[in-house]
C-alpha cells in the first residue's frame, strides 16, 4: 500500500489522502492551490507541503497563523514522517501509515493498524446517515471526482435525495422564525418529537446559521411529542441567551421567549395554538309568573267581595302630582344638558403610539434596531453604538418610556471591539503597524502598513479567524511591495529615471535630478504621487538640472576605449570592444549624442549616460 494520511479524529474523520501519484502535494483550504483540499475554517489556504524523498515522505509547515503539528508539536523545516505519526491540520488529526486501508464492509476483521481507529467493522457497521448528510456527502464526492483530489474510505450509499436538509413545509406544527442576524426573516419548520442541533457547521448541524458569532455546534433544541420545548448550550464561545439570561443547563422555553445565539435571534411560533373566541349566550325569554287561582273551596270561604269602583271618576292623589312634576323637571334638565354637549369644545383623543415613541428615543442611534411586543411590553435591541457613553444614553432614553416592562439589550459597543482586537494585533510583531478603528457605529476600518504581500495574506487570515464582524470591515492596509512597485512604475513612466524615493512614516521622500526642461511634467508627477493610496504626503528634494546631469548614470556597465568626431561633433564610439555610431542600439538603448566626455542614450523616454572620463 502506498504512503497515505487518514483522518483519525475531528470533523473529517475517515478522510484518506493518498500519496501514490506525484512527488509533491499541497494541503490547504484553497482549491486552486492545494492538491488536497481540507474544508475547515481553521485551516490556512496553504497549510502544509508534502514531498517524496529517498527515505520516505517529508512534511513542511506553510502557515504561521494556523501551524501544522506532528505528534502535538510544532515543526521547524522539513520533517520525515514515520509509521504511526499523528499530523494535526486544523481540527482534524491524521495518521500517517503505509499499511493497507481496511475496506468498509469486509467480512474479516483486520489485524491491528486501522482496527484501533474504526473498531470492528464486522460487529459495528457504520451508522445509517440521514438524508441531509447523504446529500452533502454526494456533493462532496462529485466535487472530489471532478478535481482528482482524493477519496474517502467510505462507500457511497447511492441513496437518492428525497428529503430537504430541514423541514420547511407549511404543515409542521411549530415554526422557528429568525428575527435578527445574517439570516433575519428565515422561517424553518419544526416537528414534534425531534431534537435539533443548531450551529454553523453544515456537516453536523440540523439547522445552520450563516453567522460568524455562532459556534460550529452551538446549542441543542428538543421538542417532545406533546410539544414541550427545551434548549441547552453545547459549550459555545458566545453562549446561548434566553430573554437576556445566559443558559447554563437545559432550559424549558415557550413561544413567548426570545433565544439569542451570538447575533442571531429567533423565536418559536406554535401554529396549532387555539384561537380564543368570546361567545355571548342567548338571553332566555322572560315569562311573568302566572297568578295562582285559589281553589273554589277557598273563595267560597272568604268574606263577600266589595263592589268595584270606577277609577276614572276617582280624584288623583297629591303625591302622584308631586312625583309627575319631579319627573318632568328631571327630564327637562337632562334634555338641556344633552344639547349643550354640541356647543362644547372638541374632545382630543390621545392614543398611545409605542413604536413611534421608541423610534424617537432611538433616532440618534442609527446603528440600533428594535423589536417590541405590545402584549408583554418586552423590547429587544440589536445593532451597534460607537462608544460606552452612547450606550448609557440609549439605555437612559429607553428607561424613560413607561410602557416598556423589560429590555433585552444585545447592542454591541464598537469602542470595546476596537480595543480588544487591537490588543490582539499588538501581540503579533508582524502586525504592530496595523490597527482597527470605528468611524461610525457598525463600521470598522483596518489600516496601517505591512512590508510584504505574504504578511498581508497572513493578516487577512488572522482577521477571518478572530474578528466577528468581517461584513462590516473595510481594509485600508498599505502593502510595502505593492506601494514601491506602483511609485517606481509611475516615476519611470513619466521619464524621471534620475529620481529616487523612500517611504518613511507614511511620507514619500524624493531625491536625485531631473531635466529642467520637464518642470511642468515633474509638478504633475508630484500630484499623482500624492494621490497614491497609502501616501500621506510627498517631500521633494529632487533638483532640476541639465539633461546630461538628470540622466541615469550607467558608466559602470560599459568600457569606452575611443571615440571619433566629424566636424567637431562625436560620430562613433567603441563600447566594450565594439564600434557604435549615432542612432545604433546598445542593450536596447539608442545612442542620441556623443560628447567629448559623455555618451547619451535613451530608451522608452528615459535618458541614460556613460561618463568615460572617470
């Protein structure tokens, strides 16, 4: 079996790097540079270099930000790999070997070697994969076959993709709705009786958030068959927060709770919640009680009934007259009061506008967004403010609004972020000339100076691994190699080959000579140099002189052994043992003038001189 590396531990466990074909291999994250592509955010673009030598396979580390380890130790220079060496690249640990690789599903148990890694393949078959994992594995295999990079030791199941990576169907009883973060607005169906892993790793998570502040495996969310929900943090870097309170153990949640994973905030909506309706019962009809008719025997036993009087002829008692007069007076007063209402001033109805008052309180803080629940009075804040003073002022304004019962504050203070990341940069000697500032809330600028393109690439990888707000970061770092090439090309293209420069503390210092006939062109050159990105100013110490003095001196490259003159002017010269006349080409330069002490040449508008009297 040829030499190979096989993933023993980590997210890529089981991955095989076959070192049979070729003599050199690059391992890294960049598919254009690496022969073996490692899909891991902690792996550099070019992490390690493998090469075949007379004694075996050699390994060399190529990354300073994320170094490759051999047997848990850093390596210096090339190291010869031996049987059983453990090579750590990113989060994955590989085992170097030249033994046979066991075939998945083999009937006989292998003797030693890989048996310790995979266990008994006969007694413990590989666990059955879910449809999302099969789909992702199939895509990776197609990509690998197209690029001829490498294979894994696992067989392709060939299962068709008959499920979505997570349930987005409308008939699910629960709905996870993202209200803040990079995935704001996303809605994901949640089924009862299932457990979901939340994070940013598509290989191991059921629900994936594209958020740099979310860990690879951030939290676990479980829903029982009867709809009870609970969540627990999986040791994430930024933690899991419920209604402003960090989660330290399994926590039961309801549809009224807001859950924050880093800057991603979501809540669970119960689609099966009953709708409450108020019913008005029908009023039963009223039937007056019927007078009981006494039995005939009782009537007969009573005294004789007096003769009925005609009430129309009876006089009205005085008490009824008084009651009628009182009732009329009361009616008149009510009637007059009713009409007087139409002559009063218009009553102004004051309505409570909670969203308008919150917007007014937060008008000064453009980088802050909010979500308010009028039913519970809970306010949720996310976004950025520039300084600690701004954060205190914002909280004071929110505290003056009486209808807000509680506030969940997830606002980031950019001043604190700048301080923390600049301390990290200062600890690296290569990046001490680089710093990050926040000109306005939610916007970051990295500026400074590095010497080489390689250092600029390392800085970029360093920020990807350590800075959580890359989508808000603007890169204005000056690279010395690029700046020098740009300035030098600009000077020579304008025909000022006798002018030299230095870059000191952000300023460009010019020295040397230039032709006094090109003063206007030189002023234009100064303006263009001052406009180059990374140049904070131009100091000119170059002196205007005659064309002969301004030309570039190349006397050391040629030996002049004689010249000839005609009519008092130079006609030909002997350079390095050969005769050249006016207009001839010497090393790509054209001879324009032969003086008694100097030979002038020109190439692409740049003048050169050979002083043969020295």
